[in-house]
C-alpha cells in the first residue's frame, strides 16, 4: 500500500511540474486585468475593450490552461500570435447576458461592466472574447495584447487594502483564492464585517464537496469601507453611498441584489490574491445574486444568510442554475430557451440530456420522474419538472437541493459532482 501511495504521489508531483513548465513557456508570474464593456439589447450585443492593467504575481490556475469545466454564457481565449496555438481559456457569465433576456431589453439599450483576470502573456497574443445568448447566438471581439504596451496600466505599486486570511488551505499559487468584500459597512462596522465573513467562510466549507477539498481554498476578507451603512433599496426610495454601489430591485425584482460597479470590485481587491469574489451586504433585507465566474452578492443579516450565501456561491463558483421556479410571467421566466440545452450542469430541457446527468439516473427511475417523499428524503437523482424559473419544460436532478430550497441540508449529488469538477479543474492537472 505504501508503495502504491508513493507512486501516486510521484505521479501528482510530475504532473504539477509539467503543468508549471507549460505555464512558464507562455506566461510571466503576473496578472493581466482586462476591463470590458458589454452593450446592446435583446437583438444585438457588442463588446468593447476599456482598459488593460498589470499587477505582480499570478494567483489563478496553472493547470488545465486550455480547457474549461463549463461552457458558460461566454469565454475568453488567448492565442500565441507567433504559432496560433491556444494557450489559455476561461469561461463566464455576466449580468448583461441575464439582462438581454428581460422585457426591458426588447426596447432599451444598456451597457454593463465586466472584468477578467488572466495570466500575463510573455509575448503578444490574440484575445478572442465570445458572448452567447440563450439560443447560442454569438457576439465576439478579437484584439491583440502586447505585454510591452506602454498603455497597460501598472498597478503593482498600489497599496492593498487591509485584509485577513479567514481560512488558509495553502499557497495561493496552488489554492483557489476567494476574496470577501464588505458592502455597506462603514469603518465603524468593520469588526461586524469580519465576523460575518468568518460565518460565510465556515458555512461554505461545511458543505460537500467544499469540505473535502478545504485544503484547496483560501478565504480572504478585505476591509472595503462604505460611506454609509446598509445598501440601496430603490423600492423604498433609499439610495446609499456604498463601496460597490449595489442595489436591490435588479431587473425590477425586489430581492435581486446586484452591482454594476464591477471595475470597482476589482479595484478594491488589487494586489490581493483573487480568483472568486463574494460580497457581503450589511443589511437585514432578504436577497442576493450569483453570477458564474463574476461574483456572489448576498445580505449578511437576514436569518437565511447562511444557506443563501452557499446557494449564491453555487452560482458564481460552480456555475449552477436555480432549481426553483415561479408562476408564468415572472421577469426571469425567459432566461432559458426551451429549444436549447442550458449550459448550467444541474438543469435540463431534455434537448441533449446525455450531456447532463443521464449517467447518474439509476435504472428504474422514470424520466420525467415523480417527486415522491422518499426520493425527497434520499436526494434521489432523477429528472423532476420545474427549474430555471419555469414550472414546465425545465427539469432539475433532485426534489430538494441547496440550489432550490433554503431548508435543504446539502447540494444534491449532481450539483456536488459539478462543483467538484470545477475544484479539480482549477487545482489538479488532468491526465488527458
């Protein structure tokens, strides 16, 4: 047994060395921040480059550089100009891509901020960023990045805000760094913020598969003070000056709490190891939001804070879809097209179910599946109608799940597998 373990450990070490060597061929140990603007309406979407910035050290993944665990609503690929070889790829979603599915987007044109962090290439690359709507229609922008460009803003000397490690699984170059920002906490509220951030960290790490992989995570809380306590609540005519200018009533939905100040979020995290963002809002109002590879934003003083922060992190980290649903006519019920398979791993329209969790449905479970009490209690994997905000036409893998119910004690098996795939993709070199 010891010999087998030694061989396995040697294989992992060799794999890590090869991954580092591949990284060193194409990249410097530095971060390139790319700020984009997404604009348009439901018919046409445009992408514009706003600014490039550089900081020392790269804290993101150094393995599996050219593939992604989830398709997302968009992706960014970097190609070596000299060889045309793909050297890096990442996927994401954005608030803009949600907005274009709303009724407002049929008549209005809006713009949204979006930021991506990538390793700094050591020679010129071609960047290709692609946005997809819910039917798969694409918009794209290609631009060249020269690492010697004098107009790449150097932020390396900018002083980092005060911050604390709340959980340290290991070195930032080998772990997944999750930054927690304060929203609506004044300087006098900072002790409360750090207490809330510790609660959020502990709650996330108490769920599988995060708990089993806690050594692969660092959680870092940043003291980002606001001028005023609480956040903006437009339905109450309450607008406040806060660190990232968040507000409820996104897309005219009372409990949807988001922020359009994406550039500001990354400004606040400058020169602090950052891969994923969690933003805690100093309010007792119920609400939040989570966007894949963008950010989680949730309220810290509502009684449901603990399950909600885990749920929203399921969105932003794991790319999981909502498994609950509303009555027809809700603002979100057009977010997913019933004629296409959604990219989220835990919801399906059955258009291409074999790409989802068909392999996890045991023999004898009918499709669609009946949501019996026994299956609810056992988190039995099936195909249960109702999800993605629709009562009909979209299906979820379990009767209950953290992505559906605040009372659920865990993520369902399909969501757990999806999250683990993301964790391993970011930390362990694939053998393929």
